[in-house]
C-alpha cells in the first residue's frame, strides 16, 4: 500500500474499503466520554521540571505491521532436543537446520530453549543487550479460549478467523468480535492523549505506509508521509491545476456523515496544508550518522527517526507512527529447497532485522532511544504443518517489542505446546493464542501514558482478560 499521492487513483471508496470492515457506533467510546478523559489524562501525565518548568516527557509508539501473516513458527524456534524434534517433524520442508538457529538466552524459561531465525543476527544481539523482547503466541481473542471451548463453540470467537482483511482490521482495531468498526486502537489512543501536545501543527498520528485502520480516530486524523518526506499534492499546472485545487478544497471541506469519509478527508487535507511546513522543518534537521537499509522498510523507519527528531519543533510530546512491510502471505516459495535458511521468508526477516537495528541505533544516537518503542503486528501466524514449500493461514503468533524502555532479553507469555492435535492446536498447528491482542496493546498504551482507568476507552474488551500489564515495559 503506497502513501497517498494525488497523482494516484486513490479514492474515498478505496480508503473505506481498505480501512474498515463496517461502520457503526460503539457506545463505550462516545465523544463526550472521550473529551472528559482527554483532559484528565493530560493533567495527570504532563510532568514539569520543578526548577525550569519545562516538560520533557516525549514518547512515541511505532507499529510495524507485517502484512500477510508472518510465519512466526520460523521466527522463534525451539532448540532443545525434544522440542526441536517435534519442530522438525511438524514443519517438514520448512524446518530450519538446528545448527543454523541463532540461540537466545531469555532470563526466564519454561524448561525449553529457543532461538531466532538465522537471518536476524542484529535482533539476536538486541535481545542479548536487553533492548528487544519476544511476546509469545499472541492473537485476536474475544475471550480467553481453550481448545475444548473452541471445538464446542461455547465461547464467542473472533469474526472471520484466518481471513486476511478481517484479521488485519481486528489487530488494528482491537475489536475482534464486533462487525462495527469505527476507529483503530491507535486512533482512540491519539484522541485520548493529543492534549499532551502543545501547539502541534502536524498530526501526532503519522503513517509511512498510507491509510490504515490502526490510526483512524474521531478527533485526530492520520497524516500520510512518504519515506522521502512530506507528500506534495499534484494538481497539475495552469488553469486546470487551479480548478482541480479549488474542487479538491471544496470536496474536502464538505461535511461527511461517514466516519471513514471524514478520516479520508482529514488525512488528505493534512497532506495539502502541512506538506510545506514539514518540508521546511525537515530541511533544518541535523542529520544522524546511522545508515539505514535502502529497502522500503529501512527508509520508512529512517523517516520515522527523522520525524521523532523534530518533534519538539512541531510541539509534539506524543507521536504514533505506522510502518508496513508486505509479502508475508507465503503459501509457496517460503524457503529454497535444500537451503531452508534462505528464501522469501528469510529475505523479509533480514530486512526487518537490519531495519529495526538501524532504527535502534539512530534513536540512540538522537538520545531518545528510551522514549520510542517499536512493536510488530500481523494478520495472524501460520500453520505448523507445510503445504509443500509454504504455510497456510494460522492464528496465534509471536511478536517483537524493541526500545530502550523495553524489559528485553526475555520471552513473555506462554509458548505453544507444539503438539499437533495437542491442547493448543485447532488443526494443522493453528495455535490458539494464549495472550490477547488487548493485553499486548494495553501494556504498550500504559507505557505511552494512558492511565489504567482510561484503558477501557481504548480497549473496550480488556476487562475480559487477566493481564492488562504483561510486564515487558519498564
């Protein structure tokens, strides 16, 4: 999905189709309730130096979405003899050679040992240095679910399990059992915390990968930026260009009854009005020395680091970023026959590893490494069993959280049993998540500055789960 450009064929219909599964109202998140809580949150979390009176509590979250469903079974791999034997048998042609796996030494253990994919030495090192944590077997859940409950359908389940579009929306909205999608959890968090920003002229919600469900809010609109900088709307030259610009302005200023049309108009209007300002601010930025990969993901994260560096100039103490890398729907060509540590999946993981490592180095160089947390999300995991040289849509998946404020060097949550037809398997190794997306998101939101009493505004289903704080953030 490319960032919005007015030379492309992006339309309101495209935006609505890509961002939402349905439109409706959600009583928990009324405008009145949000406005009350915005003020309360701002008063509670603005921290002032008692001598200078200066506020310096900048924090940013970076959602890195692995679109298509990452095969996390080959991201974090069991390495002890018993577990690896089950892995090799279950994964067949997808199994990586045991001596190629990069070992991890988590602070806590369930008796098993684990490693990371051989294409990710940079993240192995960040894990060892305490700047990277693994969140095990997390996924969309309506309520905590056992295999018996799944089989008997005695508890509500997420809508349209194993569907790309539905699961992407559910991950980004944190509303897995609702067909009424009005906002993303990142958008709701932005609405709740935007009052922490002062004189902000650029939205606190910035996407480096075009429109997305995660950042759709009621008050704060997402702002699209390309990896190269502010997007310059292209209306053409001469009289035709002037007419197009006038028509576009009238269209964008038209009141919309539909939330997603409003979100589209807001995003587009921001691109029109803010591109010159952002270009001017970035032109004055002092560059950092860290080299990023030339890949699209590397350049997305490079721009996020640049935007975080100029946050004080823009009056921003809270920022929410969205980056995306596609290509994970690997039903085939996942590995290269006879060389299973290479192939399409290995190339994607290498890009993630190198790009995140550069991002960690750059934010450290800027002195804000402990103020930015990057985390991965994806449609779902994939099957334990192979269909030949690929895998099919799964459910629970392992994810990565990186930053100076992360209690890294550990695996959080509960790894699956890895037994086909075992207690965690719904069929073919589609693991039932043992941690909900809501718990994962709540831990991040709390670090971002959301009070525990306000978490239900962002995550309406959170009370159904036992651990609103999973412990991976300082």
